[in-house]
C-alpha cells in the first residue's frame, strides 16, 4: 500500500482502530493486574494463617528444657538413594 494512495478518512479510521485496540489492551492489562493482586492477597493470607497455625502448634507442643531439638522430631535424611545414581 503506497502512502500517497491513502485518503485522510482512511488514515483517521486506521488511527481510531489502533486507538481502540490500545485502549482494549490497557483495559485487559488492568484486569490482569487486578486478578494477580487478588490471587496474591489470597495466597498471602493463606500463608499467614498457616504460619500462625504452625507457630501456635509449636507453642502448644511440649518441648525440651535444655533447648536442643529432639532427635525423634527431626526429619529423616534420605540416605536410601545412592549418590552414584545421581551422578555425584
């Protein structure tokens, strides 16, 4: 399409179409940002509730008086899998 063969009316129509598309894109971006913020708030509040529950259960659980962690409560290390199979 040669530039000299386009009328002013066609250029104005193309500009309006592009402006409309940009505004739709901006509205969609704002909608996506709102959705992300809403989901982030949900996960943040869920994490806060889980952390509070964990802290409360740690306070309610009877602990040692010497401050050392109980060996039976520590997680087991995975020693069953030989390191030679993982390339170490």
